C-alpha cells in the first residue's frame, strides 16, 4: 500500500515524489525507524537487533554504533565497514568521522590506517598531515604549507602541525610574511598582529614598508623597491596593488605604470596585478585607463576580461570593436553560441551579411538562448541535440532491485528524504553513462523529478533532455497558466532554474520551494489576490508554491506590458532594478540582456527562456517547429522605459 503522509513537517516529503513503491514490510520499516531514532540518541538498549538485521538499511545502525564507539574502535573494523558499504555514502562518512576522532585522540597511526589519501576539509587535512610529520616529513611539509598560506585563521586542530613545521624551519619568515600579506588583503587585523609577532629578525624594514602602505596606498611609488630578506618585495607590492586597485583604480594604474618596470615580480604576480587593474578599470568605466586596458588585454588572454570588453563595445554600438575583441578570445569561449551570435550581429550591422550567416549558423547548432536567437536570425528551427534512451520493463525490474534503489526507497518510506538524496547522489557520481541513464529513467518512472534532474547533472548527461527537463507538476503549471493567462512553460522554466524541481529547496536568504518564493513575496501576492497568507512551511507544498509563484509572474508581466524577458529579469533581480535598467537601456532585446549589470540575472534570463523552449518542445515530442524563443513583440520591442506599464 502507498505510504500516507500528512501535509506538514516531514509530511512534505510527499511533494518530492508522485508515488512510492508498495511497502513490503511495514513492521521491518517501523523497527528500523525506531532503531535509527534510538541510535541517534545513543540509546542502544532500545534497539532490537533481530528485528533489523535483514533490513536493507541495517548499515545505518551499524554506522552509528561504530561512530559512537570512536576512537576506541580498531581501524580494521572501520576499514571493514568502509569496504562493506563502498557503494553508499556511509563509507565516506565513517572514514571522515574516524579520521577526526583518531586525530583528536592522538591515534595518528590509526588515522593513517583508515585514510585513503589527502582528505577533504581543513580539520581532517590538518590531522592527516600531522600524522605524516614523522613518516613522510616532506609530504607533511608541503601539505602543511598549503594549509598555512591563507588570509584567515585556521582551526586549533592545525596548531600542532604548524608549530612543528615552524620548529623545523619548513614554515619560516617568507611563509609568515606571505600569510601576513594575505591577512591584510582579507582585512584580518587580528591575524596580522599575531603573524607580525612571529616574524624573525631581519624583517624590520619590510614591516616598516607595510605599515607605511597601510596608511597610504599611494606611497607605493616611494617605498624602497627592495625591502626585507630576498623575496619579500614581490608579495608586498602585489598585496599593496591589490588594495590600491580596489580603493582608487585610476590612481593605482598611474602608480603601477611608474613602478612596474623596476619591480622584481614573477609572471604570476604581474598578471594578477594587471588582471585586477583591467577588471576594475572596465567595471568602473575609468576612461583614462582605457587605452592601457586595450593594450594589455590580448597578452592577458583572460576570457572574463575579454567578455567585459565585448560587452563595453556592445554598449557603445562599436561593431568593429565587437568583432575585434571576439576574435581576441581563446578558441573555446569564442566558439560559444553567445559570441558567435554577437560576431554575426556585428558583421550584419557592418553590411557583411554572408559572413554574418556563417557566424549565426555556428551559433544555431548549440542549444542555448543565443543558439536559438541565431536560429531565429536564419529562419530555421531550433536544434535541441536531443538524445533519447529507452529501457524495457525487464531491465527496469532489475534496476529496481539494485541495492542503492532499495536503500533510497526504504529511506523515503521511513521519512528520511535527506539521506535518500545522499544515497542517490553518491551513486550518480560514481555511475557510468548507462547506469546513470538507468537511474534517471527509474527516477522518472517514480515521479522523483528532482532526483532525475540531479542525476543528469552529476553524470554530465547534458543531452538527456527528457530527464534534465521533466514535465514535472505539469497539470498544476497548466492549470495556473491557463487561469492567469501565463505561458505554463515559462512557469516551468522558472521553477526548473530556481529549484531544479526540488520542492524542499531553500536558499541561503530564505526563498522556498519550487519557484523559490520569499515569505514576504508570498504574503504580498496573497494580499493582492485576496488569498489566505501561507506560513513559511506551506511554501514547500508544490500546490501552494505554484499558485503563488504563478500569480507573481502574472504581476511582473502586467508591470512590463506582457514582456516575458523583462518579467523574468524582475523575478530574479526585483522590479525596481529592472525599472532602472529599462530607463537606461538600449532598445534591442539582445542588447538589453547584455546591458544587465548583474551576471546572475543575465544568465538567469537566458536560462529561463531557453528552458521554456525546451519544455514546450518536449511537450510536442521534441518538435521545435512551432516553438519560438520570443514573441514578435518581444523581439521587436523597444527595451526602454516605454515597457513600463506605469508610463
């Protein structure tokens, strides 16, 4: 019988799936659920081992038993568990907690016995390299120095490693100096004071130069070019330029041009300084720096900086400049649909229609916003590059019996969606193409849309569109789309971008659910539509979230005279910002997108409108012939203040 879950709390697990497989052993699940609660509470006497020994999730109880006994567990027992559960995240979790427990207890040989190389996480890495101090001192020194060179304080678990390396001279004046300068860049004055006290004799003039620069960045042209022991000057001037560039980019470049020929800097330091200067000169539009920027950009070969330069050329309608700077890009980014589109656009503006069509054709073969926009320029259907995979019923039955599938289903049945996702993602990361496809197909069969999407992402199956873009919650989106006269596939595109169809998604700022609604936005929409305001927990309910999110999209469309591009931008960045951008915007839709100052919003608008095309096409069996990226009015509109309905 299907699991029946109430609406709130863990109950909202039901939103993660359409249906669950039949529960074969309700008594076994109940016993396991009780055992897991007891294990988390360290109440071992409450666990009936005979009732759970054969359960597919018995490993979770064994994990908690071993974890509770650490560090007084022989490493052989830990290793045996890791091998036995190698296909589950339990193996990596136990290895991690064992490394920390053994490290904290000083059982360093045991730590090395269960490790499989450098671990993740600062604390584990510090314990690991501490354990290697005597057995592999060179490796410990290399790893320890990497942990040392940060501009932030490190946890106390690193102290033994750092103190030993300092005593051995592996961390000496140069490394202390480098870290002090990193702390300066990060504004960590307390750490700077501590490190200043560690510097040995002979660093007095370097410290004096630093003190002078901290008070006045412009003093960089007056401090001695060579201060402190050999190698001290390069990091000092690099750090000072880092600070100066952010404080006053124009003055920083003037100073740099005076001192650069006379400084003993390595190639990396020079390039870092010049990248900083070029970046801040462009984003702050420092006109006096422009000639210098244009001279150094080709030599830096930095794709991000060249993108900024192309966008400036677009803002100025400098079509020859667009062509020049696109051609200056490295091969990989230059071949991207975005830049091939703009190359075609610039060539067309300059009257070279034949070459423009070649650039548009190169872009149109790619599945993206600009690929679709290029196809529109050529008057041809969109290329989805769609791959299909099918599985027969017999194979699906085999997949259903895979251990990971059985564990995931059991975890969902007992109300542990977080653990279920961890199991699934762990398996998806390890899966080859065939296994990943089978998992995605199984997730779709069960209605586990978020898991299907994440499987394709983790397995990098970019062309498996039916799984990357499932027609999830289709009926609800269609209902509210029709009722509010909103394109339902636009709503689906927003939900896919916002949450990847995870109804339990919650952002760091508190946005919730499929369409990532902020509670304040939900209250605003509810009041406007005379609906009962939901509590924050109800926003995880797909029905509530889709209803309110659809109303908010309708509100944004009304604000911008039905223009979906502007409405989507407002959904991401807020309408007040979009109002301001439109008042200063260029007129064409593509130039408006490139004029959006926020990278996140530029990418968001392109993604949502691309996803809308994909969803609408998949609903037609993959046929794009009747699907348009933009309506004629959206493509031909003036993207300026005239779009504001209040005008």
